[in-house]
């Protein structure tokens, strides 16, 4: 897991996505190999434990990381009274009144 974390941390942009897909495939193969080598009762118990881990991870709620937002459920972002609302803001926000309407002469 430490090697996987290091590999994922080392990537950026497209290479990070490729690395995530590669690591996902490697871990899937490891789990399949492990489960195939177990007796049926052990396999059932291991599968239940893995499902429990997945369920706990899915229900962990919102996680804020460096420059991103990952949500494990519903996320509602709203603004009112001339304010700004966002899940992630990269850079500054400047609010100013809108320009006056253009009058047409006819």
C-alpha cells in the first residue's frame, strides 16, 4: 500500500490517471488471486470483510484534498445575496456590480 500511495503521489495530470488505473488493476489481480486460493468458507468471510471496508469508505462523507473535493454522497453548493459559492476555488474571487444597461437610440 505504501508503494501504491507513493506511485499515486508521484503522478500529475494524465500520468496520474494512468497510474491510478494501473494500480487499480494490480490490486484487483492481487485480491482475485488471494480469494481464489481460499476455501469457500474463508472466501465468503474475506469477501464480507472486504465489502465492509468498501461500505465504510463509501460512507466516509466529504474529503477535501489539495486542489480538489471528493464527495461520498450528495453535495449542494448554493449562494444568495450576491455572494459566491463553490466546491473549490483556484485563485481569487472578485465581485463587482454589473455594468449599467446600454441605452439604444432609435
